[in-house]
């Protein structure tokens, strides 16, 4: 009888999870026993259309939402989620409305070795340095294409491939053996 009360005595009988929406608002609030709440919240926050076991040759990840969602951290999150879905030769396309380059992101164009750049970025207090470290580690093993509000020379100076229009993405789709499209991939 006492073993059934252990959870209550430890204070973990009830859990609440707040699931975010793309625009930064609350999509869902879940409540109940900790394990089912965790499982359901994890499922709801997984990027749409993503299979955890499949490997694709192309992943197109969208950073959706208003201007508050269009950040380099969310671009890095989208790239990391896409990276997990790809085979060893796969490529990533990130679609975002990002309009600016921060000091940390500009470091992606550095001529430093990968290891040295990673160390510098992880110790740095520059804006978006951590996002740059994530993107740097991914771009050193695969191609990252960026469709954004930035100009081609800005994107290419970061070591990323510039996407000019959706027709460029269509060409990548046709060349890919398999692909996935990830909406709200920053979540």
C-alpha cells in the first residue's frame, strides 16, 4: 500500500506541460501523470512530418511564425532537427524570413579551423555565437542552403549556399533520392 503512495509523497504525482505554438503563444496545456504527459508533449513538439527512423537525402526545414520566431537560434534548431533526419550525404534547406546578420553569425565566414572556431564560438559572448557554433558543426559535414531575406553575397560569406527562389528548391527535390519537409522545425 505504501509503494502506491511513494509518488505522492515525493511530489511527482501530477505533471503539467505547456506546448508552444509557432508564434510564441501557447498551443496546448497538458496535465496528468508524468509519463503520459511527457510522451504526448514530446510528440506534439516533434517537427511535423518527421520520422525519427527514416534517413533522407534532403530535408527542407521551415522556420515559421512572426518576426519573433525569425532568429538565428531558431535557424540553428531547424538545421539540427533536419540534420538528424539525413543520411551521411544529405543536404539541408532552411526557409526563413531572417533579415540580419549578427556578430556571432558573421564568425561562420572565419578562416579558422573547425575546432578552433568551435572553441571560440562556444566561449564567446557575441550575439548568436551558440547558434553559429551549431550551424558551423553541421555545415562542416553537409551542405546547408538558405532561403531568406538576406542577399546572396551575405549568405555565401557564411559558407552557406544561397537559395534565390522556390524553383531552386524544386530542383533540389528532383535531384534527391528521398526528402522530408519539416514545418515549424524550430520547435
